[in-house]
């Protein structure tokens, strides 16, 4: 067999594996989200061509992201896609990690997040002692989207001086956050609550700051938050 024939055969095998695995996983994702199933049924019932086209686009995008997270995982684990799938099938813990990874990837429009999730999956496949840690990272990444990432990036920068003489407290107070992100004026509580729930940020002002101006909060990234942000940044496209 020539080199070209070998590469073509390998490429065809990979494409078939991706398609088969993605089809199965996309079905699982749909089952996890009954609302999507109801919506699809409604589309068929009314047969509106605009809705059919819209939902087909959603289904296609979700399938593409599911496939991409798996191929990224295989690359990270330095194995073929067939080997990745075989390894995952042999471990209940890896199956759970894969399900959460694909679910999160299918639901996000962020390319960097899809790649980061795939890397988490691949690292779990490569090292079975890291599965629990990677599953926690996947959950942390699953809980954030563009607004939360933007806030995390701000919290990762140095804050403004707060005391005479230029002393800096670690972290960001609400007024300083809104100075930098004025679009969050009416919604800041939402991303803070989500990031706190995922263990990505914490309030370092408790018991430390005086209440002379009414703002005791001092938001900082946790070590876990810095880890997840670094993972996103490592795979984000370089600004032109």
C-alpha cells in the first residue's frame, strides 16, 4: 500500500469514528436536554421551513463542537480517536468525564472553551489519576461564558490604589469593577454569583475592609479560577 493510500485510509477511519461517536453523543446530549427534544418535535409538527432550518443549524453546530472536543482530546492524549473512544468506554469515570465535556462543548459558542474542554478530556484519558481533577475543571469551564470570562480577566489584573501612599489591597471592589466594565452595571451580581458557585472567585474583603464607604467586597480569583483562566488563555486565538 502506498503512503497516500495509507493516509487516505487513516483519514477515512478517523472521519467514520468521529461521525459515529458524534452521532451517539449528540443523541445523549439531546436526551439530557428534553427541551431541545420538545422543540425538535414542535418543528416537525408545524413543518415551518424557517424553524426547520434554524434547528438544523443548531443541531449541526452542536455536532461539530462535539466532534471537535473529541478530536482535541485525542490530540492532547496523543492517541488515535479510536483509542480514545476505546479507553473511555472501558472506564465509568472517563465516560462521566466525556459526557460532561461533550455537553459543555455542545452548549458554548466559545472556540477557546471547546478546545480547553477537549484538553481536559485528553489529560484525563492520558492519566487516570487526574480524572477527578479534570472533571472539576470541566465543571468550572462549563459554568462560564463570555461575560464571566471577561470579569475573570479583569480580576486577574492589578487593582487601583485604595489608600494614601499608593497601598494596594488585593482584589477588586464593586465600584472599580464597574469603572472598567460599565456594561455590567445592572447585572454584576449574576456573573459574580456564577463564578462564586463554581469556586472560581472569592471575596477577600470579608473581615479585612472597613465599612466607611459601604463596600466591603474585594473580589479575587481563586487558585482554581486562575487555573481555568490560564487554560482558556493557552488556547485562545492571538489578537491580530
